[in-house]
């Protein structure tokens, strides 16, 4: 029996993936939210799920520890996507990668003047490419959480972060001033696994594609 391993992360992506798994005839044996297990079986003995950090999904798939995975475009942009086949935009976990500033900060003016901006972000690679394309000089400050705090305490002029409703920005007197790109989650596949296990993996890809309306 050929084993198929699918890498997922907890939270919103997992919840929004459940209907896609169901469309592929896959039902997890338990929820990762209530289980401490990192490897979860399914109703199909040849298919198992591994639960990893969202930012680690592309790495597990790239190195063949997982055959497939589901990762946000934000994670894939940072990872670079080397060695990964990305056949389907699943249209789940949608949000936007945005530049945000304190209310009243003249972002357009700063860009026009060629000011050097201090940018706090978890998405260093994405921010670097965005500002380089605009010809804006930046000092990048890598943070792992609570980006909104950085401008409030003088650590940064602006932040680059994911924005869904904008509620957190508003609560912290920040405003989104520029969209970098729309974000959604993608199915990613190990290229070697797709060749070696094509008969098992292609039907899963097809089912995900059909269920996501692509």
C-alpha cells in the first residue's frame, strides 16, 4: 500500500480544508485542535495527515516528508516555492498582504521624498521585494507577532502584515495604505512524489480543484 502524507496547519486553514478533504473522500480520524497527536490517521488507511506550523508546510513538502500540503501564499512567497508544484489555488483563508501606518502618517509623501522607512514585518522577503520594486529604501525589522505594536512604540514607521477585516489595525489606530498582493491558500505537491505516486496523488489534486471551483 502506497502511503500518502498531507501536511496541514491548525486553525483557519485546517477548518476551511475539511470540506476539500471530504470532496476527496478523506475524513480525519480526529481534530488536531483537540488532539495532541502530530500524525493523524484518516478513514483511508493509505492517507495520513501531519500537523505542522503553517510556515513549515512548504519545507516538509519540499524535502519529501509530506507528499502534499496546504500553505498560504504568504508562506510560499517567503519560502520561495523551490521544488514545489502548486497546482491549485484553493480560494480559502483569504486576506490581503498590506502596508499599514499610524493614522496621519504621510506614507505617500515619505515615498515621494525618498525617505528611508523602518518596516516591521514577519514577511521580510515579501517586504524587501515590494519596496525594492518601488525604489524605496527600507530598514527591515523582523518580528514574529504583534506587528501593530511596532509603530506605536517607535520601533518602525510602517508594518507589512496580513489584513483580513482590518479590525486589529483600527483598534490600534493604524490604517492600511497599500495592498501588496491578495493572499489565499494553495495546494502544494512534492514534484518527485507526483511522479512516483501519480495514481494516488492526481485524484486528490483533481478533487481539491473541483471542490474549490477552479
